[in-house]
C-alpha cells in the first residue's frame, strides 16, 4: 500500500528516538549522482507501459471496460495488481529504513499493514464482487437512498484519494529529484502527465497491467538485493542477527519492541487505522470488481496476501543486512558524525544497499522500480477518484441512473485530467511541507467514514439511510478534526504551542464515533422508508451469498 506515510514516519520516529543511533546527528538525504542506468530503465518502463496503454485503449469501449476492465481479470492477475497497488515506493524505502533504524518495530508496522487482508478476504471480498459494479458506493447504497448515500461515499472517497495523491506526488517529486537529478516541479509534471495518459486512454485495463508489471519488477528487484545481501552471511539468519547486534547501538534490543510501545494509545490507534483503513481504501476496493466472479475475488486476496507478506520479509532481511553492509561503510554516510554505530542512509537505505551489493546496475534498476511504483499507485488512485465523480456523482446522483455510457465515459476522462492537474498543483504547494498528517488522515477517513458504513451495509439488516449518512459524515469530520487538532497539524503546520488533541492517529476515536452514530440513527429511524430498507436486506443477502444478478465478466 504504499504511500509516503512510512518514509515520513521514519524521519519522525528517528527524531523522536535519538538514542537509536550512537551518532550525534544524522543529516538530510542529499542529491544522488546522476545514474544513467536508472534513467535508461525508467524510459524502458515508460515506453513499455505506453505500449500497454495503446493496446488497452483499443479494448476500452464501455464504462465497464474503463472502470473494471470488463470484469475479465483473473484472480492471479488481480492478486498481482492489488499487491502492486499496495506495495508503494515508501514500503520499499520507508520500511527498509525503519528496520535499519528501529529493528523489530518496523516488523510490527508491516504486520499492521498486513492484518487488514484477512478482514477483506473472509468478510468482504465475495460480497464486494457479488453486490458491487464499479465502486464501493454501489454496495453502501444498494438498498438505501441512492443519491444521498452515493454523495456521502463519493465525498469520503475523493478525500482519501486526494490526500493519497498529494502524498504520492510529493514523494515522487522528491525521489526523482534525488535519484535522477530532475527539477522537482518537472518531475511532478512528468508523473501527472503519464498518469493521465494511462487512465484516460487505457482505463482499468492499462492500470491493471501497469500494476502487474510493477509488482513483478518490485519483487524481482527486492529479491535480488535481499539474496545478494543475505549471501554475505551464508544465508544464515542467526549469523545476520548476531552481527547486527554487534554493530547497532540497540544491541540485542534490535529485536525487542521499542518506541512503538512507548505510547500504547497511539500504537493501537495506528494499528486500527492500518487494518480497517485498508478495508476502506477506494482504489483497493475497486479492484474486486475487475474479476470474473466471487471465487476469483477470494483468490485474488489470497495471492495478494502471499505476495505482500513475502515482500515484507524480504524488506526485513534487507533492513537487517543494511545495518552491517551500509551502516559501517563511510561511502554511504550522509552528513552524520561517526559515533561507533549505525550511521547515514536515511530513506535511501534500500538504494544504498542495492548499490553496495549490485553496483550501479542494480541501483538503477531499483530506482526505476521505485518510480514505476509511484506511477502505478497514482494511476490506481486517479481511476478511483474519477469513478467516484463520474459514476457516483454524475451518473447515479445527478442523472439518477439515466446517463448514457458515452457521456459517463467522457466525464470519467475529464475527471481524470482534472484530478491530475489538481495533484500536480497540490504537489507544488506542499513541496516543503511534512505530509505525514495527510496520509494519517487518509487512513483515518477510510477507516472511519468508508469501512463502518460498508461493513454494516453488508451485514446489518437494521442499517438505514439516516444511519449511514450520520455515521459516514461524522466519521469523516471527526477524523479530520482529530488530525487537525493533533501535533501533526496544530503544532507542526499551524505553529501553535501545543496540540489540543494529544494523539496523532485518529482511528481509535473516530471509528467508534462512526459506528455508534450509524447504529443510533438507524435504530431511532422509524420512517416508512427505513422499514422498506430493512426489508430489502433479505434480497441483498441472497445476492451477496449466491451472486445471482451480479454483473458478469465481459468477453474480449
């Protein structure tokens, strides 16, 4: 999954827990020398994906093709695409650096990201495919007031997508500035333009195959670096950890819980946000409408889960190996002062390790993969945002289901271009700003506004339109308010002396607000419309279990 969050968390955690390093200071990441291998591989990837987009454009004729690739993606392909959507550049860069700095705390982060997958697999995947068509709002509004619930779902979806897009764009701009020597603003325009081409012309078909290719490249690059690094320790985990204990200032505490448990409330809140936020991310949920049937939906989660957990273990070994290979090599120190322990690296630890074990060629490949990762994630986000605008707001709410496919498809493409322009402009505006709060807010909104309404719409007969609206909007606004009043915004951005809300993660507080409001306003609703909505649950239940009436895969 995938975002700038982890890389920003690395910096914040390192600053908050200085004793992790025996060094006095750790400098900022500096611009890397121009890497011709990375540039060549980047252009090769772009040309390949543009070719895929041309091929996909010829297959994208209807709204079903544009939003869901006609529902013709197999479970294996969709599993790779979901993993590609989820394993962002910050997963590779941020978690490797966190493992290098904090040890087992990074592994806890990985498990937090991973635990959301069983929730999707066992509780949601089958019902998502059987009940939905293009977006998760199709499910939330299945038996409720279409216009009102879709509007609420679209607002929360666009909030999540916008925050993710800004975080990705800022991360991409900084990464390309470091690795390729490009100007930050130019990097944003390159990313934005490519994203608009992929989605506008190729739709979900192009986006899916870009994500599949990127996932394969990420797995190949990460595995190659891990194996080359691990081979220096005879592929012995015991030898690797023993030498890491000797080098790292935390000693054998490297594999003991550290700063994450210093504040249990924040740790629990973060864990809830990561778990349930995943189950409410629009661009992840949208992928379950691309497969042929519910069986393939479950299969895609199984493959995605296996790929993600494998890659997390690759990252864990890379982080530990980097402690010895990178942390003791002055070539990779970045402005730090040698203090007899691990130094340097910052968020470029994975890149330094690739260079140390594979030279410029492997470094270039991994750098190109990191950029390809951002392109793939941004394309998926843009498609989710465009579908919320064109399908939920325009076709279903404004036109009340009477919009013709050609017009809806045209609105989708205009929405994609608009989102791309907005993402570029916001990326420029937020270049110098810490955007960690945006991603925390994105997870909080997804966990608080999207997940409660979505899961209750599938499982609770008593849900009504009033309850869904109350829970959705209160979850959205409470998550936003809690983050704005926290240190991330109230102090770091707005410059106030102290935070009003003492925690940086909102999910532990905003999720209960959303669930309680949804329940309370539903049980208090005794209107005739509410009674009809409750009665309609039986028909919904049959379709959720059997798939009778669900959209079938288009034939290509």
